C-alpha cells in the first residue's frame, strides 16, 4: 500500500562562499599567497596594485544579493542586470582611507637559492677515485642509487641482484654485489651504505684510529649489541672484566658516532620549509603589540577594463546576442572578484581578532616567556571571547604561527587542558609537562627516576598526578623510560 505525506525539516547548509571563506581562513601565509595567485590567474577581473583606482564602493561588497546572483548568473538575462550597480565614480579607493594593523614586510624580499651537489651525486663522484671495471661501476652506481637519505641500504642483496637484472639488464650474483658494497662502505661520510644500525656503527668505528677504547667499543657493537642498546651495563662490565671508567670511555666513543650518516652531508639539497609567521607580537613599553603579517593584506581591486566593458554595453543602442552573452560573463567575473576581495577582508579580521584574544588570554606568558605562565585555554574560551564558532578558531590555531620575542610558535601550542593542583587551582597541562621535563633533566643519570617516583616528586611540588599520566606526558615529550635514560 502506497502512502503520501508531507514532512517539514529544518536544515542548515553552508553556502559555497562560506565554505571558501573557511578554507581561506585555514590557509597559512605561504599557502594563502599561492591561493591568491591562483584566483588572479583564473579571474581576469581581479587585479593587484596599490596605485590603481578602486572601482566599487565599499557598501557594494556587503550586498548579499549580489552573491546570490553570482551563484546563478548563467540563468540571469542580460537585460535584467542593473549596470549602474557595477559602475562607480568614486575616485578614492576605500583601501587608501583605511588604517590597518599589518607588519611592514618587504614583499620583494627573495630567499637566495643554492645549487649544491646532491648527496647521491657526491657518492658517485667519489667512485671515480676507485679503479673499477665498467660492470663493477654500473653495480656500484646502482647500489649508491639504492641508498636512502639517511645513508642506509635498506634492501637485501638478493632484491638488488634481481632488480638490476630486470631493470638494468645487469646480470650478476650476490657475491659480486657484496664485494662492490664493500667499496661503497669506504665512501664518505663513514657508515654510508650500511644495512642496519649495528653495521653503520661498526663501519664508523673501523674508520677511527685504533685505541683501547675504540677496540672495546667495536667489540661491544659487534658481539654485545643487544646488551648495549638495552643499557645492561652491569652485564658488559662482567663480560669484559673492565672498570666502570673504561666502559664509560668506550661508550663515549660510540656516542660520538652518527646513526644517520646521510643526514650529516652538508650538500644535501632536500627542500627546506621556511616558516613565515602569520602574526608578530612585540613588547613596547611593557605593553603587547600585535600585528598581522602584511602578506595577508594584499591590495586588490576590480579591473577597470571590465568596468569599462560594462559602460560600453550600457551606452550601446543595439545590443547583439554576443554582447549579452559577454555581459553575463563579465558580471560573473565581477561578482567573483568582489566576493574574493570581501572574503580576504573577512579573513584578515577573523585572524586578527582571534590572535588578539589569544594574546590577551595568555598576557603573562607573552610578557615573560615562561611556559609555566601559560594558562589553561581551550578553543571554546577564545570562541566565546570573539563570538566565533569553535571550528573557526580551530582553523586559525592549527596552521598559523606567531613571531614572539621568545621565538616563532605554532598557535595551537598555546592551547591546553586544565588540571587541579593541591590548592584546588586550575593549572595548564603545559605547565605540568614543563616541570616534569625539568625534573627529568635534573635527575641523576646513573639512577634515572622511574615514573612512580616522578609522580611522587610532582605530588610533593603540588601536582597530584597518577603514574599513568606521567607516562603519557613523558611520551608526549618524547622522553624515554628510565632504563633508556641511564648513563655511566
């Protein structure tokens, strides 16, 4: 049996403009600059420049009806378009009458680029100093190409033999490859081409000048590697019958070695990411001053050429079909340009008010730089202060950096949950982590403190925390367990 009924449902949807605005807010400075270039390439009605005349009055940017028109511009007849809305005799652009709070940034500043020899090319160049046959050189170069950026050969010899046969038509055997790999092991930096950490350390020790402690260190890595990595020093003392001082000297020789020899290559041309702060906080006369990076405040205006096209269409008596199609296209581009300019202004305002609220909430920290001064702060605290949605504050915090007198900081690092101290006061988990870190740094490394003792110490300092919470914070701080912190 079929039935029909009416059902009322109230739903809330974000418009495409709102979604794009949220995406703009989320972008950090570098990504925003790229997005800006993409928009200008796609929309010829959008131009940048500080000396051009603004075409549209400011109140036009606040006309939501025009955004609705933009969504369905293809369905609007050319005769229904109010041309006067797109024309303005305002000779003073609104951006020339505005004051803003942007930092002075040199937009023309360029980062010099270097062209060093790559890590793998340097290894191949070193092979030229060895006397090798053509076949041996091909195998050696293939082995060098199989080394990762850390300097390790993480493939089995059999895999390499098979790969060379299938991809390079080089037919050889494992014994020959092993022989050529020994040649690769002689290259600099020492340890390169190792198949595991143990072999890497052994190769580096063999490059050292022989001595009592180097020989002992070599024996330990070669025959007692597991005991060494687990820091079973008592077992090593008993095994070798040496004094604690002798074992300490041998371990110091091992600690001087580089577990990632490829990373030490100064010519490594891996792309380095440069962080461009989105904000800057300065202390002037004991007061905090916040500025937004000037790159987030581009000077944009709508193309005068497109406005003149509208004027031409308006003054034309006989409007052809092609002219009507053209004016619809122009209207779409003009509406898009106007929306984008308005979205950038909203982005600037959202970024500034959000960071300003964070700065005032963490006022004490930004004045003295002490992490223990950070207050418990969650997204809702800032959202309530600025009247924005929590998701909007999250977008600002997750990907933005602020330049402070104490270094460049990721904004989301200022957020933390609250915990009660023994006085019943709310303290930041960041403060507790800092105290935990300081406690571990000050411990006796010959007898590191286990988590239960760390919990007792923090309890004595006024922070009653469970052992499992100590373990969680220690892992978040990337601090190993007590046994792995032990030193001779």
